[in-house]
């Protein structure tokens, strides 16, 4: 197996995740897409650690999984808050930063 | 680069600079003279308002002190000139020029003998004293004093006129809105002018040059509540800035050109070194030509030479004392003095010797003519004097152009007195009638203002140049100096400047004529103004008489050589003491005076007076009698009779339309269309690109970012309003405030940059 | 004391503002006086430390890095925590630590809306750390960190306390600068990788480039990237459009800091990083930089003439003035770069003052429309005279600071360094000289409209229009004094900068070609690169001027 | 290198076949993952999206195992599929009705997102291909969980603690943000 195939797979997932983050209007779906991105990264890390025959990469992957869990928790909480305040989780309606 | 230094030093033999570090205490410490007025400026600025007489006493005291000091300095110089036996400063130069420099120095000597009777072989070493101002790149930039003939002469003139004007002003501007500020800046001006006079290097010259400019700006705009005044001030300052381009560039060129001849040093501002090296002819001639042309531009603006003279008449918006001091006697001659200072450069640059025409002489000649013509058509007495000042400055520049250095400075010397006298007289008259308009508000003042009348007439005659008053002698010397008068059987001079001679003589006639007109309109006929004018007080009259007296006697300072009944020891004293005989001064030759020329010029002047006198004192007088009122011109004059004459008259009244050219076309153009266009470009093109392209098109035209922008930004702003790219439009659209759009930009930029990095590494 | 300074002086000077910030974070927001006090004391303390540094600074060896610290910082990317100052950084640091307290004093009693002194002062202190750090850093990564640290506070200052159009202006400012610095970072990395230097420390990089040289094209690319990054900050001609908006919208103090210090980060980058590390590329780029510089001079001046808003006019005048600075830099001569350093200091003081004045005018008249103003000299004589002085200084009147940035720059353009086209630069010299006239034009026009004349009736008897207040005097007096002092005795700056500048320039640039013999040129071994034609300056008749110094 | 032990037990394969098997496995997994991912970001039904996410995550777990990182794979299944997705589903249910059928964002947005996505894919893919020509992954043995444990608790102890603090903070934060009163 070549390293490239894993990296390319990761790249593809990453790109798709980016698309999701940018294109979806539903907050929850955006969070999901972020998970996709994180997974792409994980694949890279694990692949590299497999090449280098060390466990560091895998450990980082584990950390990322943990952090992802935390992130989803907080993220969903915010979505809920949003929903409670605006009865909507449509990100395109949230433009408090508009200049 | 030490080895280079030694190498250069070994090959170099000292070039005599014609200056010395020795000399008496007074000469070495001439910096005191500018320092005193400077002190009074600070003093007046901070304490003036609290003083009983608003700080004027401080100004008068310090300037008076400076005057006394300059007199002492002059005395010290007279002693130094002939009796100083000190060390001359030599400068190591890259190319060996010992015999060259020596030759030129000794060339002076025997010219001195043949042409002028200097003490044989006794050079007049300028007294040189410097301190280091700042150092850069191993070059020490100094500030200091170079005291020699011209400097001392100027010191005396400036301090004297300045003192008189100070005294005069105490009455003239009494109770003015900004009495204190007026005196403060009068002092600052004196300080800057004196600093300019004793400048030892071109940088210092440049600094003081700009300082006198700004003083004139402030003083012209003294009554800045009225827009015309501030406009005039702006005009003066900007015109001078235009000339300063020339000064800056010229100084830069000279700096490096001289540096190329000095080992181990990339430039030098020193005036002595510059002139001396120019004399040796080892500086590139091209550089000298370009430099002299640039400096000439500066002279044109500062000394009101043709094309850049238009600011001077407007400058009359300032208080009359200012006009007298700055715009007649001292500041405007700064340009002339600068030429005289850098004469080595100009002499080589314009190759004055042995030529028959050159830029400087031409400009001077034209100026003197056009100035005189314009003086005819003025109603405002100060404008008459202003244009006559322009014309007289033209004389000086012309004289320098034809190589009559001494004559030029002598004319500067005498002109300072009689022109100041005239201005102060005009001021006194105007003070009485509260107006400067000769035709509507003056006339017949001779009865009520006897002192003003007499002094003004004396000044006018001196200006017209009738013997034996001051103007005659200096003007005559200039004619002699042109050397272009073979038909009068003269010899000598630096070339055959016949053309200049013709211009000069014509102007002499014109001058006489317009001064006659001015005198008539002001003092003869019946009073046309309102109220009852009365003679001014002593603090105005006394300076008038002093100046008038000087206008009479100043001419005797430089009686021509070989004048009968005059002992040898009294001839050409001015030339002897003022004209440097040193290697920083070119070897100019002097024309020999001739009776025929003097007679001719006198006759010309008389004819001028005769014509104008006949017109005014006979015809106009008669016409007024007939009309029963005091006329100022014939009801059926030339201009009414002949359309051609009328056209000419209009042409003059419009000042050759130069003002329209500058103000409306050039200035207006720059300020209006051009600037607007530039700004529009800025907003619509550059900023428009930025806005339209979002942050990525900072490098508009760079394909990558541009395309990226088209995609992303367009995607965001759904292509709307791209056409209407008023400032703000597009870029604000990027700022939708939506997180996702920012994220898009973030990702995309990151990727693009990553791509760049991949490409580069 | 000394050794303490040697080791810690710079670190303290750089990070004490952060301590102040920490303290202020703990103080509740409503205790404004306490915040002001802390901020002021902190900035004064920094100023004190810097003055001590100045006192201990060895004037004899301005070319040497002093108070240097060099510790391994991030080993992974071989970046060091390396601080140090020489004659170029010192004046700018002093300028910074002078401006900051003055700004705090100035805004003492009138903070722009929305008030909130706590946040405002914290931002100012963070800015101070960033600015001082940038001038002191000797390591590319560290430099970059500080360089960017400056960005955010300014962004918020404009975006929160700015004028009506603040969001647009702040975003524009942010994106522009970010874009520039991103490219800059790229070129830094490229430089590091290509040279394979053992660290990001400037000297290491320079040695690495000199030793196993980078390919010429790569050098050009890298220099180009840096040029963009620094040029945007300066701002150089095509990249200047963020400046007027940022200045117009920013609160007074923001404009002052922006004009006085932030713009200098760019030019400082040129002098400190781009030119010493990549001399060959510098020679190649010099004509282009010079061209952009003179375009900026003329073009900024013209835009000024078209302005109707006082603050915007002053902002555009910065474009023109920084043009002179860039011209001086682009000559690559000791003379020109000295002029540039002087120009930076002078422009910092003068334009800073002008923005202060604009702020005060705005405060009194509630407008900056030039057409509506007038007669300042009547209603507030002192302020009017101060304004006049600053205008004169800004148009480069000799005897005031501005002149010493302008004139030497023009002068140096007459004979640029070896290998730089002489005729081109002489053309630039003339154009720049013309620029001085335009400068006089718009500045005097401004002076006439603002100060001269009689006040328009809408303000004729407005009680709020008072003369200079106490805070203003305290804030302005030092700057005015410095403007005059430097103008009268420029050595104050030149003596510091000269040695350092000379050392920062490659010998081939500065050697006097006209006095080189063939073998000396051979010994230098750069005759080909800098096409030094031995025996004469640059050929041609008028060009016997010794190139460079 | 590693393959599921069962496969190894039945009949020993030669190295070559194993490589083939792995590549086949990888091919299937990757195709499934990419397709699922695409559906996930395009489907209109939120719940379906969550389920597609499950598929992708499972695929990722498979990839991990294929790479011999069994522990990571297992963790992936437990944490992601077991916890996070459930969390998501809760989120979806709690916000149900906000926009049940997530009608797609407007075309400009999608266009932009597509372009950026493609850009990302191109650049990263280019970089990858440019950097690692034909580095092969052939791992002698799967990494031991024990080894991972030792390393975490020795070398990476500080980050580990940090992460645990982070989780705690996240927990509290989530509660504070989301609580009703």
C-alpha cells in the first residue's frame, strides 16, 4: 500500500468537509462536516505513524478524537442556545458581524 | 577605505582655497551678528506680550547691536583686507592641480595690477570659521561663517536697513493686531538673512534661504484675516518653492561633483572648495552648466527675475516696512548675492568670460526691461516700486551675467538704500492718505508732507540715475562692465555684451520716465483723496532722511578709476574691499570707465525725464487746469487715440498674462483637474480594483489572485454592483457578517498561500 | 544596573506593557481612573527603561547589536528568542515609547465613543509591546510574531472606536495588511529553507545567503514577497488605499499611533531585513522601489490637493512623505538610508502632531470639512500657531525635523549605490524635488483654509471652541520640542543611525567605485554583480560623482 | 503488516495476496467513505446526513485497522459512532422543526463552496503527490495498545492532562451555555 492513497483519501474527505462547512445552512450539519475534516486529519496522522512505525501519530489521533468530542459538545450547546433564541439554526441568518 | 585615502593624499597637492582660519576676533566670530536677532526673536516670542512696548524695544535693541557689531566687523575687514599676513588653507585634491590653482591665484594678482590696482599680489583671504553640525558616512557637515568682502558689505546693509525699518515700524504698525508677532518675525527675518549672508557652505545657504522665504510668507500674510493677503503669501511661498527645486538639485549636483574631485570623501558643500575647484577646471563642465542653470532657477524665483517674478508685486500686500526691508532691500537680493557667492561656478558654468551672451545676462536683461515697462501702468504706488525693484534686480543679475561682479554688488549696495527710502516714503504717504492708489487718493502731497516729498524725490533721482546720486555711479559701472560699447571707445570687460548694454540703457530711460510719473501722481497736482493728510512723525521721517542721505552719498563709495580731482586713494574703494582676490573667486577682468558712456547714459536718463515731465507737468497740468480738476492722464492720450497703443497698454495691465498662466492654468490645473483626476484614479481605479477584487486583488493584475477573487468574491457578492464600485461598495459586500463566508475566504487564502509556498520552495 | 540592563533591558521594555495589561484585566471596568493610572504608569515605566537603555547605549559602536539576548526559543523550527538594538532600532523604539504615553495623556479626559477606557488602554498597551518588540527582534519568526501582534489591536481600535464607516475601513486595513504579511511569511520560510540557515536569526540568514548563495531568481522572488509585505505596511504606491480609510475612520489616538509608528514597521523591515539579507536582489529591485516611491510622492500630493476632509488630506500626505523615505531607502546608499531613518522619526513626530491637531479640531468643530472650517488662528491662536509650525515642518522647512528626512533623500538620489542605474535615479531626484513644491502647495492651502481667514459664522461664537487644553499641552510639548530640536541639530538622529546603516549595507554597495583600482575590486569580488566599472563612477561626463559613499 | 486475525487463521496468504487484499479493502472502504461523505454534505434530510456520517466514521475506523492502528480504530468506533453521533442525533431532534428539510443554501454559496473545496483538494492533493512519491506503507506488526498506553502516560502525560481539563471545561461550558433558565 502506498502512503499516497491514504493521504489522497484524507484530502478528499477534507475537501468534502470544507464544502460542507461552507455550503450547509444547518448548524448541526456544519458541525458534522467539521467532524469529517477532523477524521481526514486523523487518517493522515495514523498513516504517517504507520510509515514511521511509531505510535506518536496514533496518540495524536486519539487526542484529536477527544478534542472533537469536546468540540461537538460545546458546538451543539451553542446551536441549542441559538435555536432557543432565534427559533432557527440557519447560519445564513446570523450576520451580527455585518458591516 | 583608508588605503585609498593615503593613496589619494600622496598624489594630491594642496589646492589653495583663498580662505584662512586666522583673522581678528570679530571676523572669526561673525556668527554673533545673526545670533543676536535670533535671540531677540525667541525673546519677543516668549516675553514680547508682557513687555511695555510689546517686544519692539527688544527687536530694535538687538538689531541695533547687530548693526554696531557689523560696523566693527567692517572696520576689522578693511584692516584685514590689506594687512593680513596669515596662513592660507589648502585642500588636498585627487588630481594634482598645484600649478593650475597657483596660476589662477596669481592671475588674479596681475589682473589686479593691470585692471584695478589691488595691492599687488596681496590676496584678500576670506575668514573661515566652522563647527561640525552633523556627521554622516565619515563626512562632516559643518556650519560656520565665511567672512569676506561681499559678506561684510551685506552684513552692514542688512543690519542698517533692518534697524531703520524696525524704528520706522514702531510708529507705522503701532496698535496693530499682531504688533508683537510682527516684530518677532522681523527679527527672525533679519537673523535668517544675516545667516544666509555669512553662510560658509551651500547647505547652510539652502537652510537660511528657505528660512527667509518663510519669514516673508508670514510677514506678507501678516493680516491674514483678509483672503487676498494670505493668497499673496501663498503665491510668494509657492513661487519660491518652485525655484527651490532648482536650488536643491543644483546644490546636490555641486555636492557630488566636488566630492568626485576630493579624495576619500564623497561630497562637499563648502562654498570655498566648490568655487576653487570650479576655477581649476577639473570639475566636469557639464555638471557645472547644469548646476548653474538649476541655481539660476532659484535666483529667478527669489530675486523676482522674469518668468518667476509675479509673486513680488503681490507681496506688496504685506505691511510697507516689510516691503521695504524684505521685498526691496534685502531678501530679494539674496538671489543676486547667491550668484555673487557661487561666482566661481557660474563663471565657469555660463562661461561668462569672453562670451557675448548667456542665460544669466539674458534673463537679467529681459527682466530689467519688462519690469520697467510694467511700472508704467500701475495705479498702486507700491506696485510701481515693486516693478522697479524687479527691474533693478534685473540690472544686478545682468551685471553678474556680463561679468561685472563689482558693479552688480555696488548696485545692490546703493539700490538697497534708495529703494528702501522710496518704499518707506511711499508708506509714509500712504499712511497719511490711508490708501496706496496714486490716481484716486493721492496727488499734491508735496505741500502737506514736505519731508516725505523731498526724500522721495531724492530717492527717485537716485533710482533714475542722475549724477551725482548713488544710482548713477552703480548703473554706469554696469554699463561699463558690459564691455559691449566699442562705439564709445571703451575697452576691457569680459566680453562684448552689446545687447545687454542696449537693454540697460533703454531701461535707464524708462526708469527715469516712470519715476517722474510716480512723483507727479503722488506729490503734484491737487489732492484727490479724502481727509486731510499730514506729515508723519519723527520715527518715520528720521529713517527717511537717513536713507535719503545714503542715497546721495553711497555712490561715492566706488568712484571710477581715473576720475579727475579725486585722489587715487578714494577711487574704487568699494571694489577694492568687496571684490575678493582669492582662488575661490574667478579671474574676472574689469572694463575701464569712459566719459562718453557716462555722458550718453546721463543724456538718456534726462531725455526720459524730459518726455515724461513734458507729458505730466505740461500737458496733464494744462488739461487739469482746463478741466478744473486734478487729472492723472490726458483725456485723449495715446491709448485712446491709437488701438495699437491700447492693446499694448492692456497687455501691460494684464502683466503679460503671466499671472493667468500660473494661477489659472498651471496652479488651477494642478489643483483642479489633475489632482481631481489623480484622486479619482485612486478611488475608482486602484481602490476600485481593491474593492472589486476584495482583499486578494491587492496585487491587481496578478492572475492567480485575480481569478481567485473573481470566484470567491463574486460568489459572495453575487455579481451585484460591480459596475458601481464607489468606495466601499464591493469590499463591504464581502463583509456579509456570515461566518461561512469568512471561512471561505480563510480556506481559500490559506490554500493559495500554501500553493505559492509549494511553488517557491 | 548595566549588566541587568544588558541581559534584561529589552525584554523588560518589550513585555512590561503586558504586565500592565494583566493588572488592568483584574481591575473592574468601571474604575476608570485606576485604569488610566495603571496604563500611564506602565507606559512611563517603559519609557524610563528605554531612556536607561539610551543612556547605557554605546554611541561609539552604533553598528553593533547591543543589549542582545539570544536564547533558543522554538527549537523545532530553529527559531531563537533573539533581541537586540543598534543605531537603527533605537531611535524608532524611543519614538514609540514616547508616543504611547502621550497618546494616553491626550485621551485622558475624552475617550472616543464607545467610551470604555479599559479596553482602549489595554489595546494601546498591547500595541506598544508589539511595536517595541518588532523594532527589537533579531529573529525572523519573532519579528513576524510581533509584526502581527500589532495588527489586531489596531483593527479593533478602528472597528470599535472608529468613525461612521469604521467597519469597512478596519476590515480593509486588516485584510490588506494580513495579505501582505502572509506573503511576507511565505518569503521568510522560503528564505529559510533555501538557504538552509541554522536559525531564523537575521545574521545567520545573511551569512547563509552570502556563503552558499541562493539562486538569483529565488532571491528576486523572496525579495519581491518581502517588498509586498513591507510595502503594504509602508504603504507604497499601489498598496496605499487602505491608509486613507483607516486614518479617516480611526480615533485620533489610533491615527497618531498608526502614522507615527505602524507605518515605520514597513520601512524598518526594508532596512533591517530585506536589504541586508538580500543585497543583490535589492540592487535589482531598487529602481522599481524608487519608481513606486516617486510615483507615491507625486500621486499622494495630487490626491491631497483633491481632498475635502482634513484628516484624509493628512493621511494622503503620509503616502507622499513615506515616498521620500522609500526613495532614500531605494538608493541603497548610506546617505539615503540615514535620510530614511531620519525621515521615519520626523514623519512620526510631525504627522503624529498633525493628527493630534486634527483630532482636537474635530473635537471643537465636530467636523473636518475643510470648506466649513476657518479662522482657527482667531478662535484658538495657540493651536493655530502650533498647526502652522507643524505644517511648516511637514513641508520640509529647514530648521525643523521634516527637512532632514526630505533633503538628504533627494540628495542621495543623485548618486545611488553601485549597480543601481544612475540616470534613472537622477530622474527620480527631479521628480521628488517637484514633489516638495506640491507638498508645500497642499499643506499651505490646508493652513490657509483652516487657520487663516475669519471663522465661519456657524462657529463664530461657539463657546466650546477653546484654545489648547492642559492635556493637549502635555501631550504636544514634547513632540514640538523634538521637532525643533532635531531640526536644529539633526545629529541627534544621524549620530545614532549612521554607523548602523553603514554596517547594514553590503560593502560592494558602498565602496567608492571611482577610487577603486582593478585589484581592489577583485579583492572585493563583486565587480560583476554590482557591475562596478573600475576607475570611474558610472561613466558619462556629469557623473563623476562618487557612487554611494 | 496486518490483516484481521480471522482471515489469517483460515488459510495463510502469501505476502503478495495480502497486499492485494489490503488494496481491495482500501479501495472498497475509500469509495464507500467518499460517496457517503458526499451524500452527507448534500442530502436534504438532516437525519440521513447523520447516518451517512456514521458510515464515513466506520470507514475511517476500517482504514485505521488497515493501517495497523487497532486501538485507534476501536476508539473511533466507540467514541465517534457510540457517543458523538448520538450527540448529533440529540441535537437534531432538539432543534427539529427549525428547518426540518434543510432546503439547500443558495446557488452562489454552493458555487463558492464547491470552488473552495476543489481548490483545497487540488492544492493539498498536489502537495501530497509532490512530496511522497512512492513511500510504501508496510508495517511489520500492529502497534500494541500497551505501547500506546505507556507513551501516553510517560511522554505525553502533560497533553493528556490538558485534554482531560479541556473535556471538563467543555462539559461545564456546554451546560452553562445550554441551560434553560
